[in-house]
C-alpha cells in the first residue's frame, strides 16, 4: 500500500526539523532524511532559504567526488518558525 503524498508544508517542516537536529546538511543528505524525491526537497530548501529560514552555502567541489554542492543550515528565524508549525 502506498503512503499518501506529503504536501509542501509537511516537506518544509521536515527539512527544518532535520536541520534543527543535525545542521548543516547537504541537499543529498536532506533528500535521504526527509525520504522524498530530490526535486521536492531542493525546492523546499530553496524556498526556505528565500524566506530566511535556512542559510545556504554553495561549494564548488565536494571532497569525495569533486562536484559542486549546496549545504543548508537552519537560522534563528527558522528555529522560531518551526516552533509555530503544527
């Protein structure tokens, strides 16, 4: 039986929750932790970044594979927002 699809709000809340517990995380790490498709996680993280709830840092080379990657961490504003999410 398939799980019901999560809405954008639930994915954004999950991103903030995981970043609160274990920050910073790469986009790939968030994808695995949130357990949804890469597009949904990246879209949610970018939106949270635009609103100032998440800080995004871009790196040109990952130490293990030399590919560019983004790392996300929660901001104080993000911590406050997570407290108010139901």
